[in-house]
């Protein structure tokens, strides 16, 4: 199915909504889209960190808040406007850490992890669907290899990301006019990875900025709905093609 051209091609800047944008991958994606001329609505729980991270980015509108709060979800969707070209479900909780075995997992922490990573992601998507449908938009849910691999200690986080993957797969089948993706960005040098491996040196992991270019074909909606590894996606060349 051919995709409609981005709204930016007819003089109207495309609009994105990105959650969890004060640091890590969310911030890297926000900076990239800002440079590309997008209008970007972003959120994060830490208001000071979000405003500091976006202060110099043109076209970015920070709205601090928690995605588990229904009022905040309504606020960010309203700020994005009547048409939404891109929704990036990036806000995420690692869950209980240091990472425990499932035999020792605190069930209250597990419920909280699912509330952030699964329930709130679906709730925000539900609220944004009318605007996404008007734009023939794209949904990108940030997943993990922990969703498919049995890593010891990652049972809570991995199970939540596996649930998010399945929600996205079903949504892609139910909304054929949209593109719905889950993306495994790979290991990155982020605070979440530092929390997962306390005391360990994670400087060998690439920064989030290193994987951002791989998201381009998804942001354009070039590929069928589905699950992708960022490292396997083509990177645009200077001339506009892919390599």
C-alpha cells in the first residue's frame, strides 16, 4: 500500500509526539526530528530535565508529566493537534532493580512496570488514534531484545516489552491505514542500562545518537507494520537514498 507524502512536503510541518524525551533515545530522536524540521511534542516526568534537554531545540514543545496520568495523556494529545504523523512510545520503566530473578520479583513493582510500559502506552495510543488516522500516521513502540530472549533478571521488563510487541502487532492488523512498528534499538549507553548493571562500566555501548539514523525508514512509513531491529534497518545517504 503506497504511503501518502509527509505533510511537510506541502508546506505544513509534520507533527510527532514522543514520550520520555528528557534523556536517552527519546531525547536523541527528538533532536533528530527537530533538526529535520518537525513539530515535536515531548514529555517526561522530570520537568527541569525535560526543559533543559529541549531548550535549544527548535519546534519542540515540552510538556512535563507522567504517562500513567490520564489527564497528562489528554494534554499531550491535545497539544499535538488534529493530525499526528508520528507517535513514539518511548517512555519506559526498567522495573525492580537491581534486576531480580522472577522467584524474588516484587509483584507491586511488576504491576507498576506493566502500567508504564504496556497499559499507559495503549491508553496514549487510543487517545491519539483519531489524529493518527487523519494523517495516515506512524506508531513506533520502543521494544527490546529482552522481549524475545530469556535473559536472567530481565523477566519483568522483558515480559512487559513482549506484551507491548503483541499489542503493536494486533494494532497493525486492526489499523491497516497506519504503520505500526516495534523496534529493538539494541544496547545503548543510557541511564536505564546503567541502572540495570550497577557498578559496571557500560562505556563500550554506543550512545543513543548512533542508532537514530536507522529509524528514518520507519518514520517515513516505508516498511510494512511489524517488529524490526534498528541495526538491521538501512541508513539514509546524503543524497536521500539508503545504504
